[in-house]
C-alpha cells in the first residue's frame, strides 16, 4: 500500500476571498501535452461527436452537465491562450490529474463552521485530508521579519484576494476589529490509503495549523509569509511566467514554502521530519508506516499495532537501539533531550528496563514513555535482556539471499566472519548457552553477544519463549488404565493379606476364651480336692502370659531402680520421647493429608484424579506451588516463563523442576511473544 503523499497544498481564505498560494510538487496537476505542439493543431482538433461523458465520480447532476461542459470548454480555450496544458482526469505516476488550482482553492476554502475538525474529501482516486485552522489577526499588531509590517501584509493579501475571488459578501467573517482568516494545509493521498495513514496525515495537518497559529500570534509570521506568496504570484503572472517557475520562486523567497517542501520530501523518503518554523518552533512528526520500512522492507506497521505492543510493556523487558546515539535527538524536541540522554547513558541491552530506570535515576513511568517514543519513531525495539538462556531462531522472513546487502554489511562490521556461517547455528531453536563453553575465552563470548544483537537489530533472528498449558490426561486413556489397574491390583492383594491375618487372630482369641470356661466346669462338677486343684495348673491365655512377662519385666525394672537409677531414667525418657515423636509424625501426616485435600479442591474431579496419579502430588510444597500458579492463570498459554519468574519471584530452576515433576499434566511449547512479534509480521 502506498503511503507517500501525492502533493501538499496551502490554501488561504479570509473575508475577501480564497486563493491557492503554494503546492508541491511543482509539476502541473495533470497530464500535459507538449507545449511545442502548434496551437493551430490544438484548435483544429475536432471532438468526437459520439464520445460519452463519464458521470460516475463527478460532483454534478445530469441537468447541469451541459452547462459544465460549456464552461469547461471555455476554460480549456483560456488555458490554451495562456500557454497552459489541458489536464486529463485521473491519477498516475505520483501526480494529480484533472484538478486546476482555482478548483482546488474553491474546494479547500472551507467555511468557519468546518474549522478545527477533520476535513476529508475523495475525488475519483484521490483522497484529500486536512485540518482547517481559523486564526485571528489584529491589524497593525506585530511586525514581520521580512519585507514589512503585518498591516501592510494584510493589505497585500486583501488586494490579491480581490483580484482572484468570486465569493459573495455573505461569506465574510469579521468580529469587531479582529480579522479572521482560515489556513488549510491539505495532503493529497491515494484513495485506497488505510484509515491509520489518513489519521496520521490529519494529525500532521493539525500540528502545522497550531504551529502557524502560535507563530502568527507571537510575531505575525503567517501573515507576512502569505503576503509574500501573493505578491510573487501577482508579479510573475504579469510577466506571464509559467506556474512551475512561480512556485519555485515562492520556495526561494518564503521560509514557509521551504518548510512545506521539506516536509513532503521527508515523508516520501524516511517518514521522519523535524522542521523549524520561523527559526523558533521545531515541529517533529513520524509516519510509522514509512519509518519502520527503513529497518524491515515491506512491513506495514500501524500506530494501533505499536500501541498494542507498548501496552504489553513490562519492567522485565529490555530495549535495543536500532540507530546510533547521534540520530536519537532528531525524534525528541529540545525540552525532552535531557531525560533522553539520561536514559541513553544507562542503556544496556543486557539489563531490563527496571534496572535502566534505577541506574538513570528515572521513574519506570518516564522510562516507559521514552522507550515508547523511540519505538514509535523506529529508533529502538523491544527485546528480552540478552542472557544465556534466551532461545533464538532464524526469522521466517529474514532477507538471507545471496545478494542481500546485509551480507556485506555484516562482513564490514565483523571482519573475517560470514553471516551465513554464523546464522546457520540458529537454523533450529538454540540458546546462547549452547553455543558457549566454560573453556571459551571471554572475548569470544562478547563477540557472539554482539553478533546476536546485530542480527536482532536487522530482524534476522526472533526470540522464542516457553509457554505452559495445563492439560491433564483423560482417565480412560491407555496409560491411565494400566496405571489404575496396577494400583488396584496392589490394593486388592494388600487388603486380602490383611483380612487373612485378622481372621487368624480372631480364631486364636476364641480358642483361648473357650479353655478357661471348660476348666471351670470341670472344677465345679468334678468334685476334686484342693491338692488336685493345685497339682493341675490352670491354662493361661497368651495375653495373660504376655502381661505376666511384662509385669515381671516391670518388677525387675523396679528392683533395679535402687541399684541403677540413672539407667532406668534414661530408658523411661527414651520410651516417652519415641512415643511423642510418633504422635507428632502422625499429627503432621494428618494435617498434610487435610491440606492436600484442600488444595486439590481447586481442580475438577477428572483433573484431581489425574494429579493424584503423579508422585509429586503428595508433597505439600510442590502441590501448593502448582495450585498457586494455576489459580493465577499462568497455565493458559498466555504467559511465558520469564513473566512468571518476574511476577512470582521464582528462580528458573524452581520453575523448571515444577514443570518436570508435573509433566504429565503440564505441556510446554516455544513460540515468539505475540505482542512484540505483531509489529513486524504485518505486511
């Protein structure tokens, strides 16, 4: 899409009338015939009686076409008599066609009701954009720096307007002693220009109008310049000079015309302009769609895309300058140069914006504004600070053909090295740490960092970030069934063994309970003596035997108290200590189980079952960190690892260990940051 302006036009309008005083380029606004062609042949040429007039884009009705055709024929005869060429409607080869100066002057001399707002007009395949500005002029106040006072300049403008106006007296604007004039700086664009480009040119016209209004109120600069243009028109028309020559003389004599000419040339070449009006007021402007093509041809960067990228700016981001330090002052007015130099002194692509703000003694908000301004003006770009863990890969649209100018530029910057040999290491996603070794010399590592920065400046590499997506496996999949079956079989075997042991213990207890009952019956009904009773010992149950042994041990222990009191005290203390530690462990295990259950309540039933199958889910610390990051929304493929590390104050090793432990439910992948990549992926 073409972003260059077709022309810039200056139109003046006051109570006396309107006039087009200057436009650039100087070529006639139409496709001309050769002036060397005899005029007799032009007059003798007959018009085809069967020709049909096109009325698609004409601002006329069918009833008025006959009158307009007669009027147009008379204008053509007048132009032929004056030595001017006949225009042909349309637009091509970067020039306007079919619009005479007096027609454009009438169109752009808007009424006061349309001032201080956007003016947009589409004729055929040309779109005109401007911001008309009304300026109050006090006659006799202020002096010009050129050929006379403001009052004399106003009289000259009035006389020039009277000689070229057809306006009625109803269009005059006068408020008391103040005289109102309307200045309209119009940019002619291609009709298919996008909305963002039209918006940029409207903003430029608005700034020019405000700057001229300020200089007019300060020193009468505008009135003087307009009067000088009008005098030049009158003088050269009396001498029957061609229009191109008149416009060239105006550009030589008037500084305002020189400023408009330089603005148009800068917009067509770089998209960056810095113009000083009246040697006092500096006007700076950037056309992003044109300026960003200097670093990456074919990229169409809209202001909306840049704003979306800058809204995603975070303190952990870094800045990479694309130009030399000397070129930075062109994009900043003198009032902001001091803060810019503070940031430049602390500039380092290896540190974050937050670190640069602290080193420059600036607030992070001021750093954001300065960096955003540099990015908008295509002087810098946003990166992540250069470190060994950064992963880079060759950009898909990198200009790496054999005849690329970057090959020679790289060889001139790094003598003895080839761009293709260096960049082939990044054919696959590779981190800087993989290209360096501990035994490598520090100078070699520094050269590698400089080469990576150079390739980032020329958009040959793009950085990949790691994103995390929470995606638990289904409970019915093959791996889940095998794991669940194995766990179920183990559980059933353990339960079966426990049931058998419990049944054996119950049978033994029943036998022991039945034996004493039988002995009692024998004593009651057998009639034996006391001797017989004493000679036959009573059977003792196993529990009783254990109790007796325990009592004997306690009795021995009590007997030994007198002999060895210290040893008994130690034994009792060790027993109580072991009991207390067992109780504490049991309490801690109960608390941990309750805490694990509470943490797992965050997930759904299916996700909870998938997490329980992971061994790391039994660790409270690991599970709590997983739940925390899950609740913060970091596992939705919207935040990369560097962002998680910054906002949650985590080390990379901690985060990587967590991802490895829960790799069954967390999926990682690498891609570029969409906010930063959107700036250079629009074509």
